[in-house]
C-alpha cells in the first residue's frame, strides 16, 4: 500500500485553478490535472470553513458532526459560544485506524488532540503550544518561526505589510512541511494552505483586475503555491496517491446583507430597549433571529429563555420573506434551505431552522448592531461561494473513486477508495 498525500487550498474556486494553470501561472498543476480526476466540488451549507473542513475530515453531515458555524448558542441561553475541535461529534479519519499521520494546518482542529503521528492545528488556533501534538515538536515549530495564520488586522494598518505577511506565512508553512515530511515516518500527510482564503477575501479584486496594484503579487503567490504542489507531487511514487481540494469557492463581493435588520424591520426580531445590541438582549415577542452567516433560528418556547414559538408554521412566511428580498429590483437570495433539506443525523435539533444562500455579490451577515439592510463592505472584496470549490485526485483508480458531482462529505469515502 502506497502513501497518501492531501493538499488543501482553502477557498480556491475551480475556475481559478483551471484558469491559472491554463495561463501558465500554475504549470505544475496544469501537468497534474491531465493525469487524474479534476472536478468542481460542492461545499457545505453554509459555505464556511469550520463546517466544510469538519465534513471533509469526518465524511459526515453537520447534523452528524455537530458543527454548524463558527458560533453557536449555549444551550438554554442567548449566549454565543465558539465551537472548537472538542465540540466535533464525529471522529476525523486520522483517528479511525492505526496508520501514521502528519496533519498540518487543518482548520477547526484546535486544540490539538492525541493521534498516531503529528498534528499542528489551523485557524482558529489561539496558542501554538495547545495547537501542537505531541508537545515535543513545539520547540522545532518555534525554531522554524512557524505561523498558523496571517494577522488580518494588518490590512487596516498597511496593505503592503499584509501582503508581505501572506508570503511570510506561506514560506514558513512550506519550510515546516519539508521538515516533517523528511523527519517523520508517515502513511498519510495532510497539509492545508490557508493564505489562499485570506487572499480571496482581501484581494479578490486584485485577482480579477490586471491593472490592480497587487495583481502581480496575487499571481506570484499562486506561482509559489504551484511550486509547492510540484515539489510534493515530485516526491510521490507510482503507488502513492494525491488528493487536492478546496473547502469552498470564492467570488466577488458587492454588498453585505444584515439579516437581523431584515428580521427587525419585518417585526420578527425584537431587542430590549436601552441595552447593548447583543443576542442576550433578545426580547419577548421575538419570532426568529439570525447567526452568521445566514442561519435563521426560530425563538422556540422551551429552547430559549424568552422563546414563544410553539410550531414551525411561521417558517413559510420567513421563506417567502427572504426569497422575495430585493435590492434595486434584483433578488439577492439564491436559495432558502429548510434544515431537513440539508442536515440529517443525531444533532439535527441543534441545526438552524433555515439557512440562506446569497446570490453572487451578496454576503450574508449576522450580528445585531447594524441599522441598514445593505451596505458596502469596506474591507473584503471577495466572498465564499458554494458549488465551485475544486477536487483533484491522482491515483490508479481516480476516475472510479470520484462521484460525478462530489461534495465535501464525499472526501473521506474517496480517500478510503484510493489509499
């Protein structure tokens, strides 16, 4: 049995990988893609990293693994919690057998837990020491000046410094992979590059606009990524397998939609007067509220402190409200999903009652502080997209292993077929 390598490029759409490889920016991938199965990949719903990567590593639906977003509510309260790896209810693939693993920078795996091998978790990781298992590799990571993520706050201070840090974090990631590749005995090696997502959020306009100040820097970044891809592929033998993927795609961003403002304007959400606008100030008479990025929860009696909703009849009203939401005569919601359409499993009751999927250009926001429904995003130029992530598999049976329309929930099944 050969070795298996998984390369994650967070947030990269199929069209970008295909286009840059055809244009010569990513020649290594251009050569590779002719040797395996290269397809569009559907993300999770909502199309965010915490949910999508949790599905990738477990092969499960959010209703089975229990991660529905970067935030959740503490049971019986309106207090936000921030789920991490300890809240994952399904085992990742590296805890399902006795193989030896190197797992680097996979989002939502913090804090690091025991495994047969080495793991350094990806964002959101608050502390490098708690992000590393086993502890004996912490000094080496520090020696390598390893960084888990860029400091996104840099963008507001100096765009030049932000771009410089993007490359610095990438260089440190590559140096660390090289060390652990050679140092450790492993059967499966997984490495995720997160800077691609940061680039998508802050520099999507630079990718699209050839005259943009940072357009060439964007291309340089992908050349460097492609260099790492080529280097890794060159280390593999005929019996080894390579799987590459993104967790969601990206597209241009024009406007944020403040979903709770829509609910307040229509009388479905009420806040206590004179209090700071937080979820804990949700008032009597509230029918529904939204959490990031477009998750709608009914204020159910018995579930929340001031809950009053006793049945789900109001969902039909909410579906019509959001399906009809327009800006300048243009519909802004691509689809409204009921939870039973997208989730299944033992944690279905914790799922949002509705999930909204925005149309291209429209980014969905939770939070309670905004006084307008639509606003320009002054920081981001790109947003996540649902059905244009990418998947590439190079293995003897790659074409047979990959479904016609794969999703992030299929990745573990594909891995089990090719390794």
